[in-house]
C-alpha cells in the first residue's frame, strides 16, 4: 500500500516556505500531490494554470511530487486523489488557530481524512504570498530570491508589470 498525501493551498505565488513544506512532506510519503485551489477571499495574481506550472517548475527536483488543480472543498479533493492525509503548513499562532477550525470542519465532512501539520522552518515563518506581492515591486532579484524560488522570479516580475 502506497502512502499518499495531499498538500493544498492557493500558492499565489509559491514561496520558499511552501517549497520547504513540500520538500519535507515528500520525504514522509511515497507520493505527494500538491493541490492548487482558489482562495475565494482573495483576487489571485496568477491564474490556476499559471500557479500549477510555477509549482511544477519549482518542484521539478522532487521525483514523487505531482501538481494538480482543484475546485471546491480540499477534503473532497484529497479523497478524489485516493489519499487520507492532508498536509498543512503552519507559520504562526494565527495560522494554527485558523487551521484548527478548518481541521474540525474537514473531520465533520470526512472523518477518515487526517490532517498533519508541519511547522515552517524558522527562516520562512514570516513569508507569505501577500508579503511577496507587497515587496516584489520594490526588491531586487537577489532580495526576492530570499522569499521565492529563483526560477519563478521572471514570471513574478512579468505578472506584476501587467
């Protein structure tokens, strides 16, 4: 029996914190599916298709990672993928509070899906997609590479220039 887990998020754009959680999660399972969804509370910078491609590019060095888009409930996507584990990355106490609420809701929706939390490494605990969007227009490439995978910087700059 293979161990499969799903890490869901909007990843708009993928950050080094996201990548850290992906790399660490991939070591724990046979297959890690990165599910790219929509955050209905935010207007995305990148389309779902663009985010999927950026994540594929950033994770190309990890052989057991598959990137897929999804709509709807994350817990349903996890089950549709044939997994029973959802990975969630947490950075701050605020993240933990929000994730706790979501985990309780997911357990009501599907009690067979377990949630596993991974703390972001300390150097990424302050990094968020919102912060990246805020600093990207002002930061040089070398500075921006402290927050996002180097390979996506040109796409990020191009998107912000639109």
